[in-house]
C-alpha cells in the first residue's frame, strides 16, 4: 500500500478476535447484513458468473457460447 494512507483505504473488519482486535473509530466494521455480498464465491463469480466448481461439467459446458 505504498504511498496510500491505510486510513483512506476501504477495508472493513468483521468478527475479528484475538489480541489487538478491539473495535475503535479508526477500524471500520462491516455491517453483518452486508457480509453475504463479500463471500469468496461472490467475488470469483464476478460479472461473468464464473463457477469454478462446475469446471468440466455439463453445467459448465452449457454456459459456454457455441461455435467458440
């Protein structure tokens, strides 16, 4: 993050625990209601609907454009 202030970054914490994990004004917390939008699956799916767990299956092949 060279050259950028961590305070200006758009990071949020959710359910952190352990030493040093206290909630303070400088450590923004993610609203638990929004957490479902930030899953590994949602991130990888992106705008093209990529589903790596379907790679090589009929479901994966059905999504591919024909004549490619």
